[in-house]
C-alpha cells in the first residue's frame, strides 16, 4: 500500500528499503567511516527515493549539537554588518545550519543579555561582528562555546579575529595611482580615532615613500565619513595645492563629495584629477560622476571565512590570532584613461570620389 502523503518518512523506513539495520542507516547518513561504500550508496539511494528528511532535533540530541549559530552584532543597520552577515548566513545555509541574529546596538548590557539568551538556546558557537575593524574587549570568557570575532579584533591573542587588510587595501589604491603616472596624490579620510583610517594612511605613505613621492598637501585630511566632508576637503586641497593630480579617499562617500566639488570647479575626472574611493559601496561608487575606482574589502567573504573558522573550532582545531583578509581593487572611470577623441569620418577613397 502506498504511503499516505502526510505520513513522515522515518529512519526505519530508509533502513528497511536499503536492507540494513537502523544503526547502519544512521551511520551512513551521518557519513560515519565504519560503513562500506556500497552500503552507504544503497542507504543514500533509499533516502533519496523516499524523500527522507533527517530530524534536526534528533540529530542534535545524538551529536550534542543543535546546528544553530549565534550571530551578535553592534550595528545591524550599518554599512558593514549586513554584507558580513549575508556571507555568514550563506555559508551556514550551505551546511544546513540555522542562525540566530541579535543586535546589541553598542550597548554592553544588551550584549550580555543576548549572550545569555543565545546560550539558553544552546547555540553551537558565536560569531561576534564589530563595527569598525578596531580592537574590542574579548567576551570569550563569558561564552562556553567557540567564538569567532569578525571586523573587530579581540584583545585576547588566543581568540581568532578576522579583519579586512586596510593597510594592504590602501597600498592597492596608491600603487594604482602611481602606475597611472600620478605624482601629486592627496588623501582625504575619516576621523583619526578610527583604526581603519590610520591603517589606510600607513599603506598610502609606504607606497609614496617607495617611489620617492611626497603626500600632496603634506598631511592627510581627517574628518567625517561623509559626502559633505568630501566636498569641503576638496576646497581645502585645491587651496593648499592646486597642482594635485589624484585624491585617494578613505571611503566612497568622501570620494563622491570630492568628485562633486572638483567637477563644480572645472576639474576634469580623471584627465586632471584621478579619484579612488574605498569600500566599494555600490550605491555611491556606481552612481558617482564618474563611477568610482575603489577598494573592495570583500565583506561577504569575511563573513563566510568566519563561518569556516567556527566550523574548524567545532571540529577541535581552533584558529588563534589576527587574520587579515586581502582586499581587491575595482577599477572604474574615475581613474580610467581619458576618453578617446571623437572619430572623424575617414576621407573618401578613389572608389568613392565623384567621377569627372
């Protein structure tokens, strides 16, 4: 008799179809090594034919895991958390794991509340997402399961912290501008209190020193992470050094503001001044006039990498220390070559000349 459509398929059904014991079927489906390859294949085929879906709760009780991960962030609505969380969620989904997301909003009491709540849900591990790629106090002593820090460096060197390589990203931007022949390169960035801003200055200065070039304007212009600051800073730059031929900006918002002012003042981009942004925030980078060359910090990959390191910790091989993920340069029109000259109509050949 055919199975009723609403009746759930059990492990016993799979075992019966494959002609093995329930214990053997369980080992085969959980990829245990003590099952012969032919037997495993028979069990997997039977499970597929019956559309068997393992009971996640039962598997958790057997393995001691719930197959859930706690993701705790401080700025869910901010620019950096969402791509990191998307990358982590995709990686967890690929492994058929669930994620519980909490936003502490920068509040220490709220953060501790969510840690207790997630532990009560028996999550297998934590991913703690920072908001500035900066150093943050370690919370590992309060969490009895594996923890991975991402876009924020733990103060405990035994923790594993995944960061974007801001110094390396700045080097990419500077080397690109130097390779284009730019020699009067200025820098406009965010607040000096941000580690990311300081690291990007370090990378830029290193490349300029390697090529014997000064920093145009003598010092970086620190300010806000905003278009308004970019517009104001461009006026300051042109007043201090009218001969600048490139501006490396600390983020894409600043770069968009710099570009607006330069165009308003009659400077052509990139013919007169090349511009490089940072972050590859497409809402700004692609809508800028012209579209921005920028440094992509690969935030989604950072989230996926955090998941991989968490899996390693769950398997008994935890990582430790600070791991910096390489950035990539996305080249667009703001540093591209000048537009080609207008094509003139070729002269007529003898075959097209009027006959006398």
